[in-house]
């Protein structure tokens, strides 16, 4: 029999002589329970928003992006495209030509970024899943159409159902200076078929048009500004990137999704660590009650300590008894908190009881429970509980032992 554990369990479950000890012990366990629940819920909600934001970015950005190392545009031959598609793991390649332009719609105007894409762009990205109004349609029979970002559409007052022309102006590449706008600007008109919703830095500036339309507008016939690649998930992304660099040479930059949005990924990772540290600090404050609970128990059990010493117990045994009581309170609170916190998070994840304000891209707070987070929470709460139990036992028991020995 584990004597220290048995006595510690009796101290928790047995009747105590003072109600204050019961209350303080209950408060200590409650602090662990609510701290753990807060840990689990807040990290799960953060995971949900993290997955939502990354999913929206990943739905627009490709698996791999190839851009020129120098200059804005480059030409790519059919033979080079065949070699790229022949790399093991490359599923498809889309051609992109992108540049700034002045957009005018129904007497409103703003500067946006016109992105001309090849017909297989929907296969490369998840743009179909981002359509908020209208449809993802860049061609109507032989007529080019546009798909506009929601933020940009709001700035211009675009409504796909009105069939009003969107005017696009860009400076001519080789035009001489002239006071006549018709001679210094290229102008093209198109109808908007749909509106897509993503992150503000995407849908607040992007207008999707067919690649041929963009080439005529920017006067870059036969050129592209980027290649966007979709890769097979069963093949290592690093191997695909290595093969692409070997094929294209040093004149091109090859980026994965992390490199395309490096600031976003680093920021979200930093935010999660910051949230974790804040929650850990709050939990430390909550567990101060555990220090008080163990300290009060040591004071109350002065006679028991004297009896244990009379029976031959040493200081190590007595210390383990009160130390294990603090651990039992911590572990019991941790277990209850994990069960309740995970249950609440899973209910929100599957049923979405807590709603978001109207106008957001989703209806309810996104929640994702990760086992790695539960493990980190368990280790953190346990470590804080260990220290909260060890410190008063070491400090208070030393004083009580001296008093007992004197008597």
C-alpha cells in the first residue's frame, strides 16, 4: 500500500474538522477546473480561426508559386510547360498575368489588381468554394467575364445581376506622352459574373479575368507574371520544389504556401504562443488557492504530524502526504476540466451553438480540438500544480516539524 497516497486521499475525501478547509480545497479544485476549461476552449477557438483563415488563403493561393527572379514578367514555352508537368508530383500548372489597373463602375472608381488566369485556375485553387455571389465564370460563350473580390465589389458598388460594364484602364506600355487619355491609356470593358469572399487583403484588391483578356489589356502577349502549380499530396513538396529549381535555374523564385504568406503564418504562430502564456499566467493566479489549501491543511493537521512522528515516520513520509494531496487536487481538477472543456468544444464544433454576427463568412464560432493542445494543457497544468503543492509543503512543513520536535 502507498501510505502517503492513502492518507492524502483520506484527507480529501474524509470529513475535516473545519469547514474552511473544505471550502478552500473546493475553491482550489474549482480553479484548476475552470482554468483548464478556459485553456481548452480558447486554444480550440484559436485553432478554429487559424484553420479558417489558412483555409481561405489556401483556397486562393496555389501549392507552389513560380515567379521571375528579376523583372515583372517572363515567357514560358510549351516545351518548358511540358517538362514542368512531367515532374513527379506536379498535378497541373496555371498561367497568370497580374498588374495594377484603374477600375471604374457606375461613376465609382478605385485602383485594383487585375489577375489574368488560364482556364484551369479553378483546378489549381479552391476559388469555387469562395464564391459569395453570382458564379465563378470567366467566359460566357466567347465573351470574357470577370470575378471580383467582395471588398473591391463593395468599394465600387458592383452587382453581378445588373449587367453593367466594368471599365478597366491601364497605361500603355510604349505610348509617348500625350494629353489625350485615349492615346496614353488602354481601356477594356467586361461584365462581372460573380463575387468571391476571402481575406480583406485578397478580395479587397483582386479582379480575376481570362488570361487572354489580361494580355491584351497589359500588352504582354505571350508573357506571364507567375506560374501557379497544384501538386499531388502523396509526393513530397520539398522534392517537387527541388526538381523545379533544378529545371528552371537561378533566374526563378519557387515558393511554397508558407513562403507566399510567411508573415501570416509567423504572426498566427506567435499569437498562439502569446495566448498560451497569458492563459498560463492566469492559471498560476488561480492556483494560488492551492498554496493556501495545502498550507491550511498542514496547520490543521499539526496533531496528526506529531502522531506520525511518534509512530516512527520521518520527514520525507510526512512531506509526501501533503504533497500528494496537492497533486490529487490538481489531477482531479485537470481531469474534470479536460472532460468538460473538450465536451463543450466538440459540441460547438459539431452543432455551432454560439453564433457569430451576421455578415461574417461563417455562422458560428469555429472550433477545432487538437490532441496536441490537450497534451500541452495537461503538462502545463500538472507542472504548475506540482510547484503549487511543493512550495507550501517545503516551507510550512519545515516550520511545523520544528514545532513538533520542540513539543
